[in-house]
C-alpha cells in the first residue's frame, strides 16, 4: 500500500514536471515566433523606408531615375523575401532545438526514475538480506543453546530450568573461563 502511494505520488510529480516542461517549451516557441515576426516587420519597414527615400531622390532624374527606382524596389522585395525566409529558417531551427531539449529532458527524467527505482530495489534487497542474516543467526544461536541445555540436562543431571539458567550465566559472562562459540 505504501509502495502504491509512493508510485502514485512519483507519477503525479513526474506528470506535473512534464506539464511544466511543456508549458516552458510552448512559451519559448511563442517568444521565438514573436521575435522573428518583429524582426521581419522591422526589416520590412526599414526596407520600405529606404526604398521610399531612393524613389524620392530618383524622381528628380530622367530615365535613369526610373530604372534605378525599379531596381531599388526589386532589390527591396528580394531582401524582404530573403529576410522572411531567414526568419522562417530561424523559427524552424528554434522549434527543432526546443524539441531536442524536450527529448533530452524526457530522457534525463527517465534515467533519474530508473536510477531511483534501482536504488529503491537495492535498499529493499539489503534490508531483506539483513533480516535473513539476523533470522539465520538467531536460528543458529537457538540451535546451539538447545544443544547446550540438552547436554547439561544429560551430563550434569540438571533439570530444564536449571540448565537454561546455567546457559544464561555462561552467555552473560558470569562463569569465568567459560564461553559459548556460535
């Protein structure tokens, strides 16, 4: 039951982290798109202003002025198109970077979860091993104690209560030069 609760809490924490990560990613995408749009608008505005200035200066001239004006407009359109294409490429690259970062974060979360699970299982095994060792030691000590009590009853003619009392005195170190090896 504790493990279920722990697993549910871990899943909730993980889901919340994923929601927060997705929200951060969406905000980054929105900011990148907004920045790219502003840059395109500013570039286009600058190009329009430059084209208007060139056009005003060229109107004062004859045929050459007309050709220069047309060339300037074509160049401005081409540059605006190139700027828009560049902004689109930058937006795509930003989205790809954001997706890559998202995948890396997901993988890092998976690794952390796997490491946490491995640590939990290792601790559980360690606790089980310690409990098994204690149980084995206790069984061994009981077997030795039973053998000592039986021998005292057979060899020394003691009753069971007396034999247990002698065993306890030996265990507690109250009888000099005598010990029990387990």
